[in-house]
C-alpha cells in the first residue's frame, strides 16, 4: 500500500509538472474556471434573494454548497482526471498499458492525467468555504467539521465517479452514456438544497448520492447535526467499497482493442 501511494504521488507530481510547462495556458485554465464558477454562484445568490428562503436555505447556504461541490470536483478531477478518460482508454485499446502494469489499476488510471482547470475549482471552493465560515461566524467545532466533511465528500464524489465511468467497459461507445450518468449525479449537487424534499430528497441521498456532496454538509455545519454526519460517514465507506468492487468486476469485461492494420 505504501508503494502504491508513493507511486500515486509521483504520478501526480509529474502530471502537474507537465501541465505547468505551458505556464500561460496553465494559469488561464485555472483563472477561467474560477471566473466561470463565480458567475454561477452569483446567479444562484440572486435567485435566492428573489424567491426568498426555501426549506430553510438562504443565500449564505448556497455559498457553502458551491464551496463543497467545487472542492470535491476540483480534487477529484485535478489529481484523478484519468478517470474521465476511461471511455477513450477502453475504446482505443490504450487501457492495455494499465493491465500490464504491476501497480494498482484503479490508481494508475486515476493518476494518468491531470486537469489544470480543476485547480480553479479547488481555489474557488476554498474561497467559498472561507466566506461561508465567516458569514455564519463558524466556531472551532464547525471549522473542524468543514475539514472532515471535505474529506468525506471528496471520497464520495470520486468513488461515485469511478462507479459511473466503470460503465465504459460495458458499451462499445460509452462516452455519451457515462457522461449522461455523471451529469445525473453531478447536476443535482449544484442545485438549491432546500428544493429537495420528501421522496426526491431520499432518492438523491440513498440512490443517487448527489445531496451528500454539498447539501447535507451545509446542513450538518449549520445545525451541527451528528445524525446527518453519521449518514455521510456510512455512505462514504459504502461507496468506497462498492466502487472498488464494481471497477474490478468491470475490468474483467475488458477486451483489448487492437487498431493495428496491414497496408497492401
């Protein structure tokens, strides 16, 4: 396990160095994504101010929601961007190189690519959580909860993504399928938390865990809810185990795609 982690950090380091060689492009990707996120949060804040409080959620809560979601997305797709390339790896036969590697296949795939734009999400997410904590006058217990929830929700986000992109092994042209499944999970996590009530709320917690990424963390911090924290903790473990099992089973479906041809 120690060697696997060492290799992962080494791969991430090399990916960052490779991306940073074109410094202007690297910085513009980061800045561009941060600006995009700012525009999105302004839209939601004005929406909340226009319609008022919904389900106990205010404009301040939206800032916290966007902060958690952006950090989860940024951490998952900056250092583990290779997961999103899985459909291309499988379709082109490039996945062969991972099968031949003595290292953990999932870790090799995840660390095979780095996204500079996702770093902008991390910066934006951290900024949002700092603003959120300041606006709610967060005490030490709430600050510690934020750190804990960032870890738990990032694990949930990444493991659900692994499950979704494992479908790449089941379809000939999986790009559209896995992207659609991912959006089904990711999009609700960005929406107003107070809008999800009743059966819909249960569905997006227990079936598609979109609300575990941002909505529940905000409510945990706001209300210091240990019950909801327990739910997030349990589902973090469940999705971690589930993702590893599903990925390993999906890999067994892989058949090498050799595109070598002989010209006449």
